[in-house]
């Protein structure tokens, strides 16, 4: 969903709402929003919701720090389809908020709901699906391009990116190789990780290239496995190297690879909160600690 906040949507509409004004009644265009910030909102619809331009309304004004450009914030998001009058997405279902960077790159639908607001606020945005998600709407959320959208943003707290704890290789799983390439990880003798464990990093081999920053695009080979997994859940060594923006992967990669030098081989232990959390993925049980061996081939 963070990628949706930044990459999609229309930039042709200006926000016509007054983001500094509070809707004390909790109603907007026939929609009633109730509940406390930090808990999933209770939304009552009074018929199909019609919208025009993007409108932003502060339902609850928090008394925390004001969010400025460049700040990272933990936010819970609730998205409803104004045509079907149904919930389409909620981070409350996933058990953890999204981390959003307040920047000029934010989709205009979300920008006024975040930049300049205060921690502890609940902000509602009404928009067309085209303004929110682009010409196609969002089929994954069952939102058609002619539908209207209600977005509720709970601004929970400022976010300070975690720094990885560097540990010796002996504190990480062994790397099993075949023909000089990693084929699996060996967890023999390694204690089971705690669900709320730290982000751990071991530099197996340090490269001599440029230092990776979080805004770079990397080309890597990698292998990922869960603790005591019978086999890797994914790998690229038998295929082709993968390229990706470091902001577009799980947070454990973003923070774990920042500061690493190009040409390095790295082992990462990623706790669930910086991986897939409570979401089950193909070959990855919910609340799994992820382990990766990563070869950083290039960074741009």
C-alpha cells in the first residue's frame, strides 16, 4: 500500500478541503465515522457517496508533533468503496501500521492527510478512484475506476528507522554452497529467533564499491529461508540477478542493506515487523523471521 501512496493516482486535482478544519460531527457527504484514533474506524454509509475534487477533513486533531517534509510516520489506513459502501482495505486487519514518508512524492490524495498534520490525528479524504489510484482504479481492492473512495488515515507516531545490529557470522546461519553458489542456509546450533527480535546483519565479505543509500536501486543475487525451513522460499542464484529500488522491498532489506558497500555479501536476520508481519506468503508462514544471504552486485 505504501507503493500506492507514492506511485499511483492523478496529479491533476488540487485538494479543495481545509486540512486544518475539524469535522466535529464526524460526518462528511453522508458518511459517519466513529471510534478512537488507533482503533479501526466504525463507518456508517448513508447511500452511495458522490465526490468531486479531492477533499481532506480532520476528524480528530491530535496534540502531537507536526509532520514535516521528510518525516517518517507510522499510520493506519482504512479505505472504503463509496459505491459499494464496503471496506476495501485496512491496516488494522494486518495488525501493524504502514510506514509513510512525508514527501512531495506522495500521491496528492494522501499528501494533505499527512504533511502538516499532527501525530494523534484522524484525517478523512474523499476522492474519485481515478484520483486515488489512477485511470484503472484498483482492481485488487475491487475499486472500479468510476467509484468514489473514502480514505481514513490515523497518524500514530513518528518513526525512527531501526539500525541493524552488526554481529559476527557465527551468530547467523551457515551458508551451504554448491559449485560456489549458495543453495540453502544451515540453522544447526542457532537458537530460535524471538518474534520481537532485532534486525541483525553480518558482513560475510565486504566489497570495495560505493556505499548503499536507501534511495538507490540495487542489483543483487539472494537466497531467503525461514528458521529451520527445509528449503529456501526464494532465490535468484539459479536464475538471473534481481534489480529493485531499495524503498520497494521489505523494510528489513531497506534498513539492513543501507550502509553496505557495493560488492559485499551480507547475511540478514529480519524480524516479522520488518518482514511480512502477520501476512502469510507463499512458502512463508505468518510472523516468520526471515534470513537472507545477499550479494550486492551493483548500486545506482
